[in-house]
C-alpha cells in the first residue's frame, strides 16, 4: 500500500499531470467513489489502520492504545513492514526529520503524522516491533506479507505537485510490480484526503493493481478507508476492526 497526500479525485484521474497513474488505472483498476473520512491528514491514516478515528481530530502527537491492522496481521501469523521515506530509525518519535535522497524520487521531509504505525504505543514503545519501520532505500517487496509505503512530503504530493508524485510512482512502482513477490499480491495506491469536504474528507482516487485483473476494472460502489482495511482483513480472514464491519470490501473482476 502506498499512501499519498491531499489531492482530489479530479486532480489525478484524467489529469495530464499524472500520466503514469492514469496508465495504471487503464491497465488495472480504480475505485471511482472513494472518500476520505475527515480533515486533516492524520485521522485518515488512523482510520485506515484501526477502523476508527480513535479520538484524533488533527495532526498531532498521538500515542494510541487502539487495536490496529499491524496487531491483526501479527496475530494472524503474518508479517508487516512500513517503509517511511526519510525516517531516521531507532523508534524515532519526533514530528519531522529532514535528510537527503532516500531511495526513489526527490529529497524531502519525513512527517510522523503520515506514519500511522508510530502512533500506536504498542509499536512505538516496543523496540522489536518498531524495528519493522525503516527508511525507503532498503525496500524489499518480499520482506513482509503487508507493506505500507509512506513517501516524503515531496514525493507524496503534500508539499509539491501531482506531477512530482507521478514521477515518484513511475520510478518506484516497477520495483513492486516487476518483482516475483508480486505474483500473488495486490498494490493499493490511495490518498489520505482530498481538497474538498465531500462525504467528510473529499473524493479521492484509489488505484488497485494486481496480476490478472481485467484491464480498466472499476469499483463503482461508495467506499472509504474502512473499505480498504476491510479488503485486507477479508484477504486473511481477520476479524473486523471498528467501522470495517459495516462496509463492503473492494472487489474487482479478474
């Protein structure tokens, strides 16, 4: 899963500034009525990974005790890894960090608010578990069963343009889809929020890439980050967290 920032659906789908993203949409699949839960950024990341807002109302410093998808994955006997671009390592809990080039794309800041794993105290206070969060340059598509990629503030479009994010994806995504590890996998590319408040947090694009998909597939039912979490839970027969029990998973034809 790759999570990008702050762009409304219409800024991505059909945009001349996003040729690579639109090539993925044409070749694979797109959820056409996908909405973020709220504004600003961080509560949407928490919703995506815990099935609820957990009392978050802004971009702040949270230490949450809520059950989350990382807990679920471990309990189900699977593994997870977060690749956060620019992350300093060593269970770093600071708000931001600035470094040089980290793997693909341009240099830019790491922001804690975009890395949901570090906001769960069961991870941030456990050196073994938080060692599953590393910088992007060491990316390995076969390192874990579930991998979340958090680009820096330039490559995720937060502090830059759609074109900058598209260039990052064009450089980075082949390292996933061209890997043997991708043969029985799915890649989700989503955004945290849009630029409007439609349905709470704006209408956003969510692209689904998986081998064998019918080209140009569309999921046209209303969906949100809870739907995406439900999709992951269903794939591994995991219990439902919070709001995921009340939504349907994303389903695409193969």
